[in-house]
């Protein structure tokens, strides 16, 4: 390698300090400007591995401005690829008949269960409260089935406030700690801060009509479908020649009710894609 090339390569390395909103720790990354991807409004984006203080590996997506200052950062769990046998075993355990049969328990215990499923699919923080911890734990385990990520951040039951989880089970006395979250109060059978979802309601009602094994197959297939459509919308929205027109392309393939749910799933997964769709930046 020539001396000039070495100097040029060194100049292309930048130090970026980013605060993780999961562990509240600042991490420093050495990033090559060659790895930066074009982003909206003349910004740049890069993805890298961040190790949270509890030793969890996370994917950190960083958006930089033209001066390489951090404008936005998001983190999501890193799901390592498993071999086919382990992956199949994992899925079979997750969708076992006893866990899936508790979907009926969820619907019986929560009058507005569609709001809760909508919130889980949209990656919103859902807090289940009750004086009956056993019921709370069963509901949390059932809600994990509907999460768009393979390993959702959750705690079945806690006596202390928790902020870095998506699904939280706790006692009613702590509900004031989660004013912005979707609250599922099992004791009063009320859902607070939730959004009505016609598709989620139909989805749940259809599952009630079939036996557990078939229910597991149907539920997994429908959730996978929603996730794939959401991924498609994100990818299309960030294609410069398509941008905001991605929404019209999606509407060709799904109903209005499904479309509304997919938009919220996208918002929870990648807010920048939704901004492109709404404002047509590209």
C-alpha cells in the first residue's frame, strides 16, 4: 500500500460517540466514511454492533449529518442465525399448543385485546398490571407470540419500575410510572393509551374458531406476512425513485385495515421510513 493511500485511509476514519437509549451508556465507534450509506436530506447512515452493559449484543443504526455529527440513533436486538435444526426447535417451543391456547385466555381477560395486539405488533411498550401475578405472567407470555422481533425485550413480573423492556408485567401500584405506555389493567378489564385495530380484532376472532395446532400455524403465518409487508414498505420508501409512492404500491396488495396496521408496524421499527412516506423527502 502506498504512503498516500495509507494517509487517505486514515483520514476516512471518524470517531463517533453515541448514547444507547437501552442501557444509557455512551459508546465510541471508529467508522470508515466509506461505510456510510446515503440517507434522507443529505444525511448518512451506518449500522454497527453495540454491546449493552448487560452483555447483550445490539444493532445500532446511526444517522449523521454532513459534518459527521450524530442526528439520530436507534438500537434493536441482534438475532444471530441458528442452524435449521435449532431454529425449528425454537419455533416449535415458542408456538407450542399450551402457549397458543392461552390466546383464548387473553381474549377472555382483556375486552379490548385488539388494542393490545396492535400495540405489540407496533413495538410500543405494553404494561400489564394486576394484583394476580399469575394472570399477568400468562398474558405477557402470550403477547410475546405477537411480537415482530424473535426475542422481544420482556419481563413477566417486576416489583420495580423498568424502562428498557417492551413487555412488562407489574402490580397496579406502579402504573403511574408508565404514563406514555399502553396499559392493560386486568383487574378493571381496561386498556389505556391503546389504538383500536379492526384487523387485529378480526385476526383474534378467527383464531378462536380453530384448534391450538392450527391456531399456531395460522397466527405465525399472518404475523410473518405483516412483517414481510412492513419490510417491503421500508425498502421501497428508501428507494430514491419511489419514496412516498411506496404507500400506493402497498395499497395495491392489502386492505385498508391491514394497511393501517402495517404503517404502525413500520413506525415502530423504522420511523424514518414513515417520515419519507408522509412528507415525500426523496
